[in-house]
């Protein structure tokens, strides 16, 4: 597949993920729903796994995490979103690490049990480890500093809250496996690029224009 | 994946860890509506008699540094403070952070100089660390 097509793929999938984190995430939080686990299970895991099914290359999730994390971090009017930005980037890295052991052909995952298991392990792994990384890095880069006792104190809560992400991942995975038959490289460039740029531009436009409203300006 | 047969077992372990942790967290949940500060219990309603409310952006509450001073913690600037929520979520902050922070009537901490991770809900304890 062309390198340019992959980079644009990273941009569009990363933008969709960032859009979900910046627009849908706060709505879930306002509704008092467990936004972190839902965002990880549905959007983070869903979009990263979908991109692997579509493009069949390693490294895309890491790039998507950087794009989505940047959207969250540099959300111009949304205030400091440090924790979310770090968590998103960490999730991209963790997905790559976990799926580095998953063969590209995915033929070994023909059984429903294996697909569900892969979804559970990946979604729980990226949620829990992403949460831990955030709890370590956020205090380090803020004025308060990192305290190991705080991390130990909230570890049971992190492990518990990941359960929902694991269940969502387990439900999502078999559905996402249907996407592996889609061949992105067969989409004509005249269609692929305008659609990809259009979706990315829409996501960034909505996030930027929505930010003053979300910040209460 | 080399050990694909182990994947379902790993998934079961993951689910068991999640369920076990959920049971543990719920059993440890503190339903108290009072706040323990430096080993003494207070109700939020008492705070209004102790210090004046102040606002930080959209939030109003009681200045944490003034509460600590009122309670009589000696040399408050030499201590750190661990704020603990009813679910066990906790964060340790410095005296400088306390000087900028407030606790709302809804028992939530607000620190304008710190990330949102420091907004601790349903606070049940503020520990004065040595």
C-alpha cells in the first residue's frame, strides 16, 4: 500500500478517535456514565482494531494515538486536558505492543472464543495500563509531583473500572473481524483522499468550534 | 500469536481480576458524609462557619489552606496533603496547591493549577502528611 495512503489513514482514524474523545466523551461524563471505559472499549479499541483490519500494517495505532492525543491536548479552548491526552497516546502505544504478537493474517482467530478473548485482553490491557501511565505521568508534569502511595491506593479502582472496557472489547472484537475482508488499497485515490480529508477536516472543525461552548465561553 | 491457546485463559483471568477488584472496591467504599481532616471529623456545613467561600471559575467552595490554618495544623507549609475520595481515589498535593485550591459544598476538590485528575469527588479525608 502507498505510504501516503497510510499516513492519510492515520490522520482520518486518529481524527475520528480524537473527535470522539473531545465531543462524545464529555457528553458521557455529563450523563454520569463511565466515560473512560466506554471510550476505550468502543472508540479506542474499536478504531485501532478497525484500522489494523483495513490497512493490515503495524504502527498505525501509535500514529492514531498521537493524532487523537494532540487533538485532545491542543484543543484550543478546552482548557488543560493533560490526563486525557497522555492516556490516548499511551493507549495507542499499548495497542501496538499487545498486537505486535498478533499475526497480520489473523487466520488463527477463526473461533469466536479467540476473537472475544483478544478483544477482552486488548481492551482491558490498554485501559488499565493507559490509566496507570496517566496516573504516573500527569503528576510528574504538573506542579504536585508523583507519589507512589497514591498509585497503589487507586490500583484496585483502576483494575475494577477496566472490567467494563474488557466486556465492551469482548463484544466489539467479533464484529470488527468482519472488516478484515475490506481492502482499502482497492479504493480509488480520487475517492479515498477527498473522503479522508473531508472526514478529518470535519472532525477538527467540530472540535475547535465546539470548544468555546464546552468551556462555557 | 504463539500461545493462542492461552488467550481464552488470559481473558478469563482478566475478567476475574476485574470482578474481584470491583467487589473489593465496593466493600471498601466509604459512605460517610463527613470529612476527616487531620484525624478530626467535620461536616461540610461547619466549613461555612470557619472560613469564607470563594469562587474559582464556575466553582465555589471553601479555601483549603484557610481550613487547614483554622484547624490548627502547625507549620502547614512544611506538610503535604493527601485528599481521599469515598471510592479510595486519592491524590497528594503540596501546600502551594492547597493555597490555590478549594473544596466545594458537594465535597469535590478544585485546583486551578492542577490537571482534572486532581478533582477528587466525595472527599472523605484530608490527611496531613509528615
